[in-house]
C-alpha cells in the first residue's frame, strides 16, 4: 500500500512540477521563480492535507520528492518548445496530477479513520490546492473556478474509489481505475468544453 | 461550554457560507466554485487557528460543519434574489460570522492556556481570516483592508469578553454580549461609514 | 544557541514589520491594515516553517514578538518620511529580514534532524514566505519573482552556513557570517540590478 502512495506521490509531483513550471514560464519568471512555482504546485495540495490531519508533511523526510520537482522543472525549462505536441500541454499535466493526487488524498484520509465525506473532501484538497496556490501566486484566476469541470472530476473519482474499495476490488486496480477516470473526465471536459449548468439568468 | 462552541461553530459556518456564496455569485462562479468559496470562507479562520495552536481541525471529525456549509451555500444560491431585503446582505452575514467566530477564537485560546494578548489575536485570526482567504481567492481587495472598522471590532469584542470573564459573568451571557457587541460595531461602521483616522496627509 | 535564535527572531520580526508597514503605507491602508500587514510579514515565514515541521509556532508563547511587531509598525508609521535616507528603504529592511530569518530556518531544520537539502529549503521558506504572503495580501507581484536575485541569496547563505558548521566555526560567527553574506548579496543585486540569466529568447 505504502509503496503505491510513494509511486503516486513521485509521479504526481513530477507532472505538477511540469505544469507549474510551464505556467511560470508563460509569466516569464526567472529560472528560480520557475523552480519555486513548480515546487509550490507539486507539494501544495499534499502539504495542506498533511497539515490538516496532523500527519508528517510528505516531502519533509523524503528528499526524492525535492529531486523529482527539480527534474520536472528542469525538463520543462529545457524541452519547453518540444512539449507543445499537446495542444494544451498545461491542461494535460494538470489533469494527470489531479487524478493522481486526488486518490492518494482519499486513501490517506481512510488510513486516518476519517468519515467518507471528509475523505472525499481531503482528496479534493490534495488534488486541487497545489494548482489553486500556484494560480494565486502567479496572479491568475484559479483554474478551479474556470468554466470547465475540475473539482467535480476529483469528487466523482473519490466516490468511485470508495465504491471500488467496498466491492473489494484488489490493489492497485482500485486506485488505477479512479485515477484514469478523473484524468479522462477532466481532459474530456477541456477538449469538449463541458461545464456545469449555469445558475445565472442570461444577460 | 463545549456545546456552546459547537452551536457557535455551526451558526458561524452557516452565515460565513452564505456570505462566501454571495460573493462568489457576484463573481459569477459556477455552482461548484460557489460551494468551494463558501467552504473556504466558513472554515478558513477556524482552520488556521487550529493549525496554529496544534489542535484538531474543527471540521475534520465533525461532518455537521460540512453539511451546514452545503446547506448555507445552497440556500444562498436558491434564495439569492430574496436575500436582498437587506441593503447590503453580504456585510450583514459577514458581520454575524465575525462576531461569532472572534469569540470562539478567544475562548479556545484561553482553554489552550495562552496569554490574554495572544488570545485576542487568535480571536481576530478566527474571525477575520476566512474572509481574507475568500477575498484573496476571488481576487478582491481583502475586506479587512477596506476603510470601515473590521478587525478593530473583533479586537474590542475580544477585550470585552476577557473583562466579562474576569467579572465572573456566567455562560452564555459572557459570550453572547461580546458577540452582539462586535456585530453592532461592525454594522454601525458600515451603515454610518465610520473608519479609523487617516495617517496620510490630504492630497 | 536558543538565545541567539531568540535575538534573531526579535530583530528579524522588527525589520520585517518595518518593511511590511512601509509597503502597506504605500498602498495607503488604514493604521490597522498597516499593523496586520506588518504582522503577517514578520511572522509569516517562521509560522509556515513551524507548522511544516510540527514545532510550536514561535510567537504563540512569546508575547515579545507581538510587541516587537507593534513597535516596528508604529516606528514605521511615525518616522515614515525620515526613513527615506535610504534610497530604497523597503529593500533594505527586507534584505535584513531575509538574511536573519533564512539562517534561523536552516538552524531549526538541523535541530529537527532534517537532511541538508531540506534544511536549506526550510531556511528559504522562513526567509522568503513572510514577504510572499505580504505581497499576495496587498495584491503586489511577489518580490521573489522580480528580476533581482532574492531566494538565490537565501539558498547560497544556507549552503555557506552548513559549510561553516562542518568547519567547526564557533557560535555566533557561524551564524553572523552567512547572515551578512545574504544581506550583502541581496543589496548588491538590487543596487547593481543583477539578475539570473534569462531562459527566454529575446523578443
């Protein structure tokens, strides 16, 4: 179980570091600023989760996270032009991170003995807040408030994960399926421009 | 004692959820964004307080807070137009939350054995920070920095609470009086446009 | 050892309170807003550090920090015009705070038994984040993302501190030397407009 969380933390940190670095480069920050934004994006959500449930902050005794972020940000800086083979590369890396981190958040909540609704909320915090802090720091409107489905994907994925566990689906399938589910929902929402129904009258 | 804090937490979360939802709707966020901003507003100050004094975060083992926020945000979305019987509905709900949460903050500080000045500061953090985080997230100038008296009301209320306790005023009067005091100061300041004296020369 | 940290905390809080107050006055906040921004700037970085490593928040049981911030902010408000004998007074106080707090951050990390790279990171968090939160709150682009060397100075100073400790340089020289080193690098960078090489093509 723990090694799966370790793998997810590393790969989630990598993709969020790339997404953070790409947004920082869009804002033309210097190399150091790019690194800091990459770091904040990668560890922000998990750090808030760990502080909330008073668990040891996940990157504090695990230098591999720091090096992963360093590598992710450097890769993004070097291959910047080459990463454009996705039309919207930032959305792509961001969706991967959302899927990976949302499910670890729920899992860590379950291990801490929290109730189902709080676990799903903790998954959303883990998946969403790195991006929210990143957007606040670079003075962008948080992506979570944009039109397309974002936090909703994280919540639906958390539900699916809890159902799969209830159905005794074995590891690592119980994790991989909702992770892919979140990524697919998010990417579909971006590419087909799907959003929640409006609560405002037309103007 | 604890049940009073519980009541105050629930009612404070409700009114701050309404105030957060109303501001989010002013910014025309989608239903989910409204929910997130309502949640951040309702639990932000108390969460920061609990993290600072290393106390269990108040909504983590208490799902009634989550449901209260859900109900508050939903009520605000449904009755949006009908809430305008107050000229400035956001200020109204915000003032209620400021009063309720400031006093719980002081009380929790006292229970943790902190000194009087730190208790008053903790009350201000509890009452004010939900709104500050809300305003940062929706990219508004924090209400606390606006002209009218805001944090000052929380501090004066905290002082009054400590005095009432020294005078052995019994529960729940020792709490209700300073809560009403903060609400009245804040609403009076808004309606009559009272602000602190300026430290800048006229231009 | 502990008394040195205590001295550094007090003097760092003082200079950061002054820098925070000066920036708040530039934004023409009322006296209370100036005080809050001074407080956030002074304690923000150290608070985040203490929360991350689950250490008692440094100002919670130490009212002298609160009074130091009060004095720093008041001094800044009273002597505002007279502080302009430095061309760029904010940069000056900010550089002092960066040097003082970066080194305490590394030291506290070492005492908590963290690895060298995490200690340097913790020093940067302590030195940099008060200013980052201050800038987010007053809606300024965080100084750390500006062109001139900032976080880089904190990291280099942290390295130097670890080297001096390895070389058994005695207290308080092992602390004073890297503190001055950071301040000098930062001030030199500002006055001579030194920045990291750009990673972007000329436009």
